[in-house]
C-alpha cells in the first residue's frame, strides 16, 4: 500500500481524518495541531505515527499570533517524511504540511468543508492550487472547484443503532457557543445533554441537564437523541447522514473566518435542517422553542467516505 499521510487539523477537520482512517484497510500516519489532545484521542487508534505541527491561529486570533508561530510551523512541516498521498482536511493548519509534501512529490488532495456552497474555504482554496483534487460532499458544491470530486458526505462508520432516549443534544464543536447554551438552558420541560467544548460545563448542569466539555464518542449521544441543536459545523451532517436525526442549525456569527450566513442557510436546506440566526438576533428564546416544536424530518443520504477511499486506493 502506498504511504498515506492525513492532516487532521483539529475539530471537524479531525473528524474527516478519522472517518477516512476507519475505511482504510490499514493504519496510516497523521499530522495534528501541537498539544491538541482531542485530535490525538480521536485518531490514535488508527495511527502508526503522529506528527505535531502548530496551528497558525485559532478562530478569533489575529495575524500577529500566526507570525509568532510561523518559524515553528515551517520547521516542523519541512521535517515530515515524504509520503505518496496526502489528504489535507482543511484549516490554516493544513497548508504548510501539505505544501511541503507537494514539493517533495506527493499527490495532495483536499477536503472542502460540508458547509461551503457560495464561498470557498480560504485554506482549501489555497491548497487547490497544487492539489490533484478537492473532495466534495454535495453536488451543490461542484461549481466551487474545477478539480472538485463529489464523493458524498464524508462521515464516519456509524457505531450505534439509532434510538430515541428523549433528550435534546446541544453541541457546538471544540470552541463551544455560550450564547446558544445560555438560551437553551432557559427552556423548561426538556431533557438536555450539552457538550460545551472550551466553555466551563459546570455552569449548565442541573436536574434535567447533563453537561460535559468533550466526549471523543459524541456519536453515542447523537445516536440516542431526539433532536440535535448545533452550529454550522460538521455535527449537523453527522446527525442527519449517520443517524437520520432532526437538526436545528444555529448560526454562530463569531466564526468570521468560517462559512457565511448564506452558505449556512444552503447547508441547512441541503440537510433538511431548520436554520436559525445567531441568538444575538433573537428577541427571546421563543424563537428556539418554536423551532423545537416544529422541527422537520431530515433528508436521506448515503455515506460518501467509502467512495473517497476507493478513489485514493485506486490512484
């Protein structure tokens, strides 16, 4: 088998990396952000070797932070051994490791985010200039890239049988979404499970509320939920594609470098999810209550990850 390197760039990007690894016939090597314990936990069962390269900047950080880290990023990216095939999962973290692999002669592929329809992700747009192809989740994304390869939604192998244990799962990735959490906990008579990410979970715990910062097996909570409330990230796709769960997508306006409002609306429409603007735009939590009471059935999809892996293995 050819030497494969997957750049797992944190959060949902690491989710793409783990999904691909699950369908590959053997373990491969990974690059993760330095000190990203969540990514390490997620991919270590599938990894032969793990390289760590600093992430240029996190959401909300400025260019000065990136410049301070640049020398270390370059040095550690250059030192990575040469691979035959490299899959860059996105974010600024993927750029330098994939570019130096390209210079060494590797075939580089990128993965565009599931929520891009009008605008390209900046990192994947850069990577597309030297990549052999960009893997896409939806036909609606095809106009973004001449090198686009539509494989279907890139998600993991479902581990659980879907069931309904009567709770609403609220999750907004590794960064969290405090404005949303603060509104959700005001809703009476609902059993809630909240993954808070970097936000302290203790402030939300209550009689009908279970809260925790992170669970590497968030999938079990998705599989047993009645409804998933999340932001414009990858969890919405996982809930719909893997477990056919109804979803409410709440747009997070703090993600200024992420997908646009119009992209997120299209994403919700493709999934068959309910779309709400950021809670700062709500008059009160009745907006969310109405969405919960009138939630709709999601659209149905086949998992696209096996198709992606087949294309990689048959190069």
